[in-house]
C-alpha cells in the first residue's frame, strides 16, 4: 500500500473530489455518496454555522498547523482535459494537454485547518441539542457529514510524462496552468513543476456524521 493511502487511513482522512476555494472549511456540511465499488465522494450541502444559533453554540477562529506526513512518491495516470483535478492534491490544473499522461507527484508539506473544540464529541453534542430544539432542521441535517478538519497539500512537486513514450516536456509550461489565488508555481527540470503556498484549496477532510 502506498504511503499516502496508509496516512489517509491512519488519520481518518477522506479525499475531496470537488473542493472549492473558500467553500470547504471546518463546519462545512456534505452529503456522502457511496457508489458501488468506487471511492466515496462528498456533495457540498452548506455550513453548520447557519444552524448553531438554534442551539446557542458558536464556532471559534480556525487554526492552521503543519501536519506530520511522509507521503513518498505517488503516481496516477489521468486523461488530461481542459479542467483536470490532480488526484490527492486538490488543485485544478487547466492545461493544453489532450492525451493521457502519467502524473507523478510528491507532497512535501501538508497543513491541517481546524477549530479548537469543534471535534467529533462536540459535533455529537450539537446534534443532540438540535434534535431536541428543532425537529424540522434536524430532519434535514441528519446523516450529513460535518468537517472538523481540512487538509491542504501546501507544497508539492508534479512531473508529467507521456503514457505512450512521447516527449511532452515542451507542453509543461507554467503559462499553461491556472491555480487558486495565492498559489505559487515554478518550473523545475523538464516536464516538472513546483507548487507552493497552496492555502486555499484542500485535498481532504476528516468528518463526523450527524447521527440519528
């Protein structure tokens, strides 16, 4: 099992398939979909902040901290289209590629964003209070996943190669790629880019369901 998968399992982290800058944060609500024989995915539903007033609770300010992670090198083969999300890093790279390429990426720095006191036990407490205070809202929210920690690949290297042995180094031009606000990119060796300061687009979450 690759190091990344080991780390995800050990830390109870699930990959977000459609993270959106500014939308995904501690307290975000999701519907969890479990397609047969496929990884679970998360449909954004709303923010728990909109319902805390019903039970007299508040969320504090988020904290960002470096995570202890050793991912090694991970590899994935993707069909690159105009809007492609690199697996496991949460970044949309809009490129000029039109054929299948092998994407190798090495995560160098992961950060976690969380709110002190907003943990699974507190989420269960919120669910208990809401169930007793407002049955209508509770019926709408029951079973939803609530994020208590977001994970960001702050710094990583990405290298591209053709799955068919064709030299695509000339196509790997920083000008071909667009990333989130504040993200910095630089060219490494031929066919490689370095991404840093990715603070706004998470790749994964840790969550607790609002249990019936």
